[in-house]
C-alpha cells in the first residue's frame, strides 16, 4: 500500500498560488485582530484606561469580552501559523520577531478559558459518576450549557446505588477541592491576561499587526513563488507525525500504563500524551496552510474532514489536562480517603476519555486517507 494522503485532489492545481495570496490572507487576519481588539476594549475586557471597571461574569459585557478574546486568539494563531509555514517568503527578521510574541499572546489569553472549561468538565464528570451534586452554587444555572459545550454530560445520571456509595461520599469534597484550586488558577490567569493586554509588549504587537493590515513584508521573490510546495511540506510533517503515533494502541479501550503513571507521585505528564499534542499542533498548521490556498479554490471538503480529526485531538488535550488536574488534586496533603478515592476514579474516567479521543482520531484519520495500490 502506497503512502496515504489527506486530499485526493488539489483544488489549486489549475495554476500557481503565489505570495500575493499569502499577503491577502495575512492582511485579512490582521484586520480581524484589530476588529476583535476594538470589540474587546468596547466591552470593557481590558487594555483600556487603568482603573476602568471590569464587567462581572454573566453580563453582556463579559460575554462580549470573552468572544472578542477568542477572536484575538484565533487571529493571532492563524497569523503565527502562516508565518511558520510560509516563512521563506517573508522578511526573516520581522517574522522571527513577531512569531514568539503572537505565541505569547494567544497562550496568555487562552489560560483563563482553559481553567474554567477544565473545572466544569471535571465537575460534570463527578456528577455523572457519583450522582451527587458537586457543583458550586454559582454554576448551577449553567450546568446544561456547559455540558453541551464540553461534551461530558453523557446520558442521564441514574440514582445513587450502594456500589457508588463510597464515590458519592467523597465526590462533594473532591468537587469543592477542584473548585478551589482551579478557580484560584483561573483568577490568576485573568489577572495575567489583563496585565498583558495593558502592557507595552502587547501594544507593540498590536502596532505591528496594524502595519501588517496594510503592508505585508514579503521578500522580493514571493510574488513569483508558488505556495503549494510549502503547504505540502506542512502536510508531510503532519503525516510523518501521525505515522509515528501508536494507532494500534489507540484501538484498545484501556491503557493501564498511562493510568498508573497519572496516579504516581511524579507530577510530570505521561510521555504518551506529548506526540498526540504535537500532532494536534501540526494539524492546526496544516489547516491554516490550506486556508491560504483555499482562497484560490474550494477546499471545503478537506477542511470539514480535517476539522473532525482536530475536534478529536482537542477532546484528547482537554481530557489529558483534566486527568492531570484530578491527579494533582489527589496529591493534596491530608485529604480524606473518600476524597482521594473520588479523585482517583475521576482521573481514571478522564484517562478513558483520552483513549476514546485517540480512537476517534484514528477513525477520522482513516476516513480522510485515500488507499492506492
């Protein structure tokens, strides 16, 4: 069987796609970044005058600020990814200066949402496993919406039985412990994001993107250079990384090695997870590279197929980080045995979610490939 590829046809085969397409894409993403920044400031999300009152969670201003922060992250990631894939066509000094700054910005803005989603994911899982009410008072009204967002609610929770008694006893205290730890982390991430958006470092990035919205620093050969070989190289790096994954292991419903490691005294992530996280990043770079090419052709079928694989890897990342948070909470000194037991069951549940996500990616990837003899 020959090498498998994501896309059986090349929608750009009718003609070369040159650096002009890259310039248009970068200008559009820089414009989106500036638009999101304006919305973020108008909604009171930070980066404005010092001492300005911030919106409370649940307000329309808070929702607008969250959406604007998401748009900022998305634009920053797309620009950074395109600079990485197509860096031979850009001014090297400018590109190498701004890429780390965009990575810093998108990572800083992502932390608060990540902690919030992780807490809700773990509380929903505890509720599903134990049947006990483990949600803090302020989260009761948003349980259904959060369940739909993180996809962990599952079927209706049956009444507690004697077999689940031990878990039910510790679930409430485990939920309270997780709520304290992750809310503290979220609060710190929120403060860090506000400081970042008001810093001179951020304003320097915004100034560079304002210039990028009208003037892309391409090198002199870019207007005559075809982008497709660079996009193909990004796809090849992704294919090589997927080939190195243990997809056979991903077909099994249980992976005791990672489970045991997560409950060990070693707080480091299991080495099994790192290659999957790397594939997720390479798939994102591949998608962004194809977005540039899709300006000259209909790339929708490929994007839809890649999206399903990307969603599986996103679930993998979320479950892996949630399992790590449960294991970290279980290492808290002097917690009750019932609480530690509940956290151990929760950790095992999230590691099962990791395995399910790997299997889902395997299925999605196989559907994307084209077998040739």
